[in-house]
C-alpha cells in the first residue's frame, strides 16, 4: 500500500524527532507572524527567545540547528532583524568561529597522547579517590588549553574501549565477534555483579572528568567558546583574561576538586563505586598489550603530540597569533610529522565542531533580533540600577539560571553584547571626551592599545570617571563569564561536554541517563555555584 504524501512529508520533516516536537515547532512558526501583527515585534521577539531556548533545552530530542535555524530564518523573513545585522554579529565573533573550526580539529590529532595519559591513570593508580581526583584535575588542566569536547571525547574513548574489551570477555565473545554492548544476556552469571560495579565506576569517572572540563574551561580564554566571546568584547588576551577571572575561578576550582574527594570519600550522590580487582588486572594486561603493539612509530607519535601540546600552551600564553590560527598550526604540525596526508583522514577532524559552528551563527541571528528590537534593554537597565556587589551577584545568578536550562554560549553572547552596548552609550553621554562613545569603547577594548594610554589622552576631569566605568565593566564581564560557565553544570543542556557525553555511544552501555547525570552533577552544582557567587560578591 502506497504511503500518503502528507505522511511522507510529516516523517521527513525534522526526521526522527518525536511527533509532538514537530507539532510544537510548526505551531511556533505559525504563531510568530500572528504575534507580530497582534502584539507587535517586542512581544514577538521575547516569544522567539523562549522558542529558541526550548529548542536548546530539547537538544536530546532534536539537534537545535534545524529547528532553531527555521525560527531564525522566519525572524529574518518577518523583518525582526536584517541579514546585514546577522553578518555583522558573525563577523564580530569571527575569532570564535575560527576557534571552533581549527582548534577543535587540531586537538583531534592529539587524541593518542591524551588517551595514553588517561589510560595510564585508569590502570596504574589503585585508589579510587586518587583516580577520581586525577581524572577531574587532568580534565581541568587540559580543558584550560584544549577543547572541552575533545577532552571529554578522549575520556569516553578510554572508558568505551575498556568496557568493550571486558564486556566481550564476560560474555565469552572474541574481539572479532559481533556483539551488542547494551545487552547483558550473554554475560556469565559469575561476572554480573562485577559488571554492575564496573558500570558504576565508569559513570563516576566520566562525571568527574566532565566536571573537570568545566572547572578548567572557565579559567582561560580558550577553555570554552563563550570565554573567547567575552574576552573578544573586552579586548583581553590569554593572560589578562586569566588574571581578571582568577578571583572567582581559582576558588571554584579548589572547591570543585574538594567536592570530587568528598563525594568519593563519603559515597554521596551515587559516587563511591570501586573497580573490582579482577577487572583491574584484566584491564592492566590489556593496556600493556596495547602499548606493546604501538611499536617505535607509536611511541614517536606520542612524543610529537606531547611536543605540539607544549607549543600550543606557549603560543596561547604569549598570544603569538589568533587562537584559531594557533589551532591551524597544530593541525599542520601534527599531520605533517605523523604522516596524515589523505583528505578523508583529515576530514574526520572537522566533523565534531562544524555542526556547533553552524549553530553558533544561528545564535548570532537571535542575538541580532535582540539588538534590533532592544529586547534586553529593560532587563539590563534594571540590573544596572542595582548598586555595588548586588549588581554583580544579580548578573552571576541571572546568567547561571539561564545557562542551566539553555546554552551558555547563547546566554553569554546576549549578556556581554547588551552590557557593552549600555556602557558604550554611557561613555557617549560624558561631556568633553572628543569622540563618540563607540569610538572611545573601541579604543578602550582594543587588545593592542594599553588602556592607560587611552585614558592619558582624555581630559583630566573625565579620565578618572572613565577608568571607574571600565573597571566596573570588567567586573560585570567576569560575572557574566563565570555565571554562564559554573552553574551550567547543573544539566546537560548548559554544558556542551555533558550533552556530548549523554548523547554518546557510551552513555547507554554504562546506563548513564539524563536523570542520573543531573543527580551525579548535583553536588558539584551546589558547591561550585555557591562558591562562585560568594567569590563574585567578595572578591570582585
């Protein structure tokens, strides 16, 4: 029997997304023009933001690019913003786009060295508390310089590889046999209890490692995409960014690592699973065999990747080039020295980042609507009407709450751009500055011009006020950045690394569901968020 065309269209539209989700998106697309006519563009703009946040929150049902992209295209068609404004937003954040394209791809070619590091930790260290702390600390350190998604992918690859080997062994299957890792039907009875323990152990380590990427990612300019967005708006390079954020990020890092030890010590929130001794011995033998198979070429590759990692750290610290270009240099160095010269082998490195890069440009479309319709103007005015530390705390909390239910890159993009616009108008209202507020802000946030030199050119009666204004803007930028990074560990919606883990092939085999991930993240959410809030209030 022939399928009706209407059913075929319904099945094709948004593919495997649930039927109710497709209906909701269609209702959004129908309702938006009606809202513009009946309620005006301001109300329709706020509804558009809510609709877009919905697509981000439902990322597990459908990747937000197709559905969110349809909303963005409709907004352009309805005149809520213009293609020129969207292009301007994308061009302004071109360095972030370069970061996502080249840095993520560059780290892909360092996976062997990173995998070697985490494998050594897993099989050579006996104490669960020490392993957990090392996974969390290593995730933090690597994510401060590398890409959090890639670091998470490496940790997952180590866990998946060892789980695959042991599950086959426990099921009496060879490595070449077809095997379903999610099915325990063939697992021998004597191995079942150990397998459950092993799953819990891997869930714990995956969460420690993923939280570690958030702890380290907030500290530096390249740790998370929104860091580069905020740093770019403020004119901060690698070291200035670290120094500005340090009063908040370092206390949070310390508390995060202590939380890791605490939940393992007291077996809280489903932590405390140990690696059974039989499995440890089996995995150690497997790791030794894998290292032996590498040979001289494999060891040379590890050395070259480690040396390239040092180059990356030095180049970022001294800002030898734009971050994306440093990532491109990593690609060139590693592919040329390790013999990766086929186009299809190079192509795999870019698969991970390009969908999110496209989604980021869709973010910029929604941000363009916010700018064009001045949607955030009343909120920004209210928050800025607060005084002193209350204002900083309000920024941190607002960014944290929004980031935990939507996407932290989107939230940071909106808040930093709207806040900068406010301070630009503020500078423009000062008498006797001899230029427009936009020109003065451009000079004050130019990374190649010392702020003190710009202030020296201003009249003495105005310069102290401008300095105080910019110092306060610096603090708000740190509150925005830490607010979007730290509380967003609450859910997989807020942290890309968490979402990446949840949607991976590893999650179902170790029984890591959405609810279980939220529970495992809860102690970190509480301790890190409160520490961040206290640090923003006390130290900024």
